[in-house]
């Protein structure tokens, strides 16, 4: 499946399936990693870093990774919700950093009539015995709740990612905006090589190296890339099935949810 750009768009004003870009976010208790994949990945990465600086926060570039496709990766750090004033400070940093990403998405949508989606792990249901995941879910809720009311556009999407078939992908769209939000199943996001699909072992901190293809990255980077790539496959499938697209009349009507 190619990720190259196909210029003009269809007569009905919808973007061709290949003109799709996805921003994948791996949400952690004190750090979130963002991976940009697709045709406008580099532009989105550059804009988000600049806009974040204007908002007074740092999206720190972590590098360019060549996996299934090229991914541009950044990170944002925050104190976590379990520290003194942690909820307040974390909420502020998350709002400014995600606001920069959303502003970058709006810019690319408006100028290039491109379909750009945000992808997150679906943490609505999770194993509560996993304490780190429970803390990450609090931050995840801070993020997704800022989009307000959403409408499900493409529920229960079935897709395959390397050797695993997924049945629970869903695309929702905020009522006040047009940025498709892809919720992907969280299984194996940080324990599968994003280049060859090999199993990397149980998720633990630190850098890992794939014994099959030599890919190197820390678990959060791997998680963000896999979330983005799975989100890309789900969003492309929804576009090809005619369930979702970007109409030309929406290009100049994006609202700012974050400030």
C-alpha cells in the first residue's frame, strides 16, 4: 500500500485514499511520544514544533525513523497527575502541546485539502491491575476529553497489521471540528517491531533492538509509530469504503479547540 500523494482529489471533493497522513500519540504517565506518518508527515512535524514553541512548550524532536514507512517523532514531557499540582500542570502542558499539533493539522487540511487523522490507543477498556496504564489513562482522558462530543463515523473496523488481525478499530469525529480520531486496539503497540512486525518481547522501559531487522528505538517511540501506522490503515480503509472523507467546503471552516 503506497503512501504517496495523488494530486487532485475526486469530483465529489473527497481526498484519494493515498493522500492520508496520521499523527499517532503514545500517551504515558509522564511523557507522550508523537509520530507523524504519511505524505505530509514532515510538514506536520515541522509546523507542530514551531507552534508548540509559540505556545510556550517544547515538542522535542527524537529523530526520523525508517520502519514500514518514514516516521518523524517528537516527545512532550509533563510532571504526571500524581505529583503536587500535577493534574493542573499536566493538563496545561498537554493542552498547549496538543493544541500545536491540532493547529498544524488544520493548516495542512486548509492549504492542501489533505485528510489528516489523529490516532490514539483505545484506553476506554483496560486492565486496571496495570498501574502504569492506569496513570496513563488519566492523561489520555485529559487529551480525548478536550475534543468534546464526538460522532462515530466508522465503528468496529477490521484490519490486519503484520501477523495480527484487529477487530476493534474505530474512527470518531469531533462535533466542533473535522479531524478524524482513530482509536486503535492497544495490544502489542510497544512490543512489535514497526519495520518487520517481529515480536520484541514484553514491554519494558529502555531501548530495544529487533533481532530480525535491526530496528532500534525505545518502547514509547515504537508504541507511537505502531499507533500511527495502525491508525493509517484504519483511516485508509474507511476512506476507500466511502465512509469518511474531506469535503472541499470544510477546508476553511476548521475550529480551534485548543488555545
